[in-house]
């Protein structure tokens, strides 16, 4: 007997987990292509959100089984004027089915729209990173300097008066009094009951002696109970607070890109993909993340994201102009004591020969002392004078890294290598 098991566990908004995952696996190619188109049309800040995926209805049709009458039929239906028994009927030409979208407008008929499937933010990012060889990017960490935050950690027996917990102290005092006086109160009840019995007896010398003895013992027990302190120093409880390390919550990422004449659209696209990965990486570590876009040819300027990637202005190459502007912006707006500063530079490596040495000096003396991390990505294979100068920086600065990327498939392995988790000794 064939058994069918259906997973009816519900995800958010009553979506079946099993059916949803099965759909994504079955139509992975269409969904992945839709995600690729969405990425090409988005900016860096818009990357981490969901997406409505449109899949043509014909792509999600499924085969079905039908039962025919079976056997061989030797008949010609009424109204036929073209065929006789034994003729083969050709398949109708395509293009006239429902939803073809061709022909003149009419006042009747119906069609089928594309199937629209909404990807959540998590699903979108999973598919986006699916071909990046970086499926667990959220577990990778940059070296972070922790801040210390105070948290409650229960109660202690000593502390400052401002941290005294009256409720917890009184609760402890009541428990202590009950525990210490439990035996005496039990004995007191027994003596009072015995005294009541003695007083009920006829008046005799023996009864009076017994009564006096009981009353003396009762008075002694009451005195003992009255000496139990209402609140003892041992009862006091103070709220305890400990400091725990938490990640620093503010970071700024400087995106520096060469837009000289040698940086064509393909190289700019490689740069954009790298900056997108870096932005998504940092947003997983910091609550507040600022982006500063600096584009340069012979001169550098701070621009918005649209102009950073799509402006047509071009010219020669003086890389140091971007580093100087980054240094000025840091001093004016981003104090290293309050912000975690990161830099990412993308260039084809072509630079005015006499300027590359100044770039090395700016990195060593001004930028790297205040940066948590600085990554340089060259989107060209040829090593020129800028690569040589930056190689000298890498030898002496452990938080400076440089790699080459010449095609899209190299971006993700290079990114993983640049931002892999550092060991505690590093």
C-alpha cells in the first residue's frame, strides 16, 4: 500500500515549510535568474530585502495523467468533411492557446497571468549567496573592539545602599525569623496548652507550683522570640550588575572607486558586487552603518550611490586624491573613538607613477592607524606601480589586505579570504 506523508508545519503567514522549500528547489533556475535581475537593478542599501518573483505560468505547469477510452476506434465523427477512417490528424499549430498575448483586442475570452512568488529577506539572501561559495557568511566576523555594557546578575549580600533590594531583603528576613523561631513557637504552644489544662484543675498547692513553673517557662520563650532581630545584616540583598562585552554598534564604510578612463562598465560592475558583499557583511555586525562613497580620477569627490556607480565623468588617475578626501572626512565626521572605520578600495591599478608612493605614505601614516580594516581589490590582472606600493603596505600592516578580481566568479572566494575570521592570537 502506497503511503503519502505531507509536512503540514506552518511557517510565517501560514505557509507550508515543505511545500515552499520544494517549490524553490523545483524552480531554482527561474528564481535564481529573477534574483540576479533584482540585484542588477538595486542599490547597496536595498540589497537586503525580499523580492516578488514572476514566473511564467507555462514554467510551473505539471504533467497529469488522463484515462482515455482505450482500444482502437474505427469511426468518423459527424460533420467531418476532410478525413476518413485511418487518416492521421496533424497536431494543431501553436500560438493560439490561452494567454498567448497576441492578436487583436476583443470583448470576450480569458488568459493567465504570470505566477508571482514572494521571497522573504532570508530566502533572497540565501539564493543570492548560493553561487558565491559563501553559504554561512553570517558566521564570519571582522576583528571587533567590544564595548562594556552593564547587565543585572541576580543578588549579592553586600553592595551600595542605592542597589538595596527592599523586597528581597524583607523576604529573606521573614524566612530567617520563621526558621530560627520555629522550635520555640512550637514549644510555646505546647506550654500554653498545658497551662490551660492546669488552670482547669481544682486549686491546690501542687497546681499553683505547676502553674508558676509553666508561666516562667512561657515568659522565657516569649523573651527569646522577641530577641530575634526583625532585620539582620545577613538578610540584606543588593542588586548585582556585571559588565559584559558587546559589539560596538556604529561603523562607517568608505567605498573608494577609480573612475578613470580605464575603468569600463565591466570593471565597475565587479567593484559594485564587492561593495555590496562588504555592506551586507557589516550590517550583520553593527546596528548603525554609514556609507561614504568616494569616486576619483585626477580629483576625488564624495557622491551619492547613484553617481558613484553610474556617473559618466572620467579622466586621468591620481589615487591619492581619494585617500586624502577619506582622511579629511574621518577627521570632520567620524571620530575613531566612537566609530569603527572600514575602507574598501577598487581600482584597475593604473596610477600616475609619482603618486603611488604618496598613497603608501597616506595609508601608513593617516588611514590605517584609525581603520579597523582596509581592503584593496584590483579589478585587473596586470600589476602596476600601485600594486607594488600596496604590497609594501601589506607586509607591515596586518589589517590591510589586497587581492585581484578579474571576473565575477572570483569575487566571492576573494571576499571570503579577505574577511575570514581571525584567530585570537592574530
